[in-house]
């Protein structure tokens, strides 16, 4: 059992994120790493490209070639990732952070940043992709490689979550929306890098301004991300529907409005 201390919970409240180690066992991490590689190798195709578009991205990478591969809903590709969602250490920490015993899945995804040309992600809030009324949404960012700014690691503006939803200046390119902040006001150069070891997780509020660097190293950067919300919360808009959304990972869901399965639960 892994429970957060009062100091850790207060740190999360103050900063909008917390980094944790030893949530998953070495055996679990090795299984996740191997299965991650298997899935990405098997499904490698142009449809996996998930790098953001637009003039701000071109400026950020100085018009160089860039790429990041993505797969969503990994729990529908392998039971290994389903098991990872039910890790009791993870759910204990989430219960402490989210201040609720009722935790629902929103979606999962994985990003693979290739060496030497891994795309950055401009500073943004996840809120603009899927706003919720009570802002209970959090992300769990599992590092499947040692992560630094040199290989495209995560970076944040500590405490920015306290400002609530901020102005979105993103663009729509080729039918896809890319939400991010004014990069002059929120430059990636001013963010705080999060250096992490293989297996470390970062839990952060979807209101936290965050992004990630280019991967210009000779190492890949692999991550698995889980987005979750409280069963007591519900979406502001009927957007960003994902497979398994509303799946109860802990506790109960008596407020079916956050669930894609609502129509089947009457």
C-alpha cells in the first residue's frame, strides 16, 4: 500500500503535480515496456503520427522535420495495460490526490518520441480538450524511459493550475484541433523540467500548464498516460468521447453522466 503524506498532498495542491516512484514493481514495468514495444512495432504506420501542426509548431522546431507516434486506448490492445489501470498503489495515490474514493477512467494513450526528431508539445492545459464542471480531471504520466529535457521530457509551470482555465490560442489544421497557450506568455524555456527515471509517474491536474521538449538525443522517449476523473464530476461539453470512458477503476459511479455506457445503464 502506498499512501501520500499530508506534505505530499499539500505539495500537489500548491504545485498542481507530484512525482512518485515505486508505484509499479520491476516486473510490472518490464512487462509494460515489452508490451509497449510490441504494440508500437506491430502497428507502426502513418496513421500513428500525432505531432501537432501549425505555425507555432514550425517556429518551435525551426522548420525541421519532427514526429511523434501515438496509440490511444491501450487497454483495448493488451490486458497488460488493463492490469496497470487497476494497480492498487496507483489508485491509493489517486484517491489521496483527487480526494474521492470514486475514480473513473477517461482515456489512455501512449506517445513515442523517436530519437533526434521527436516533436515537442507546446505549453497547454488539457482542460480545453475535455472541460469538466468540477475540474476533477487528472493525468497520470508513466515514464517508460529515463526522461530529461534532452530526450523530450515533460515540463510544467508549477502552481499555474490555480489560475483556472486560461486563454486558448490553438489552431485547427486539417480538421484537428490543437489547444495551447500563447507561447510568448508561456514559453517552454520558462517552464520547470521534470527529470524522471524509468517507472516514475507524475500525477498532474488538467489545469496545470505543461508541455514537453523536443527529443534531440539518441534515445527514444516513451510514455503511457492515463486521464481520470471523479465520479461526482461531469463534462461541460459532449466532446472527446473515448472507448471505456466512465469505466469505474475504484469505488462506484452513481452519476452516470460521465460514462459512455450511460445509455446501457438504465
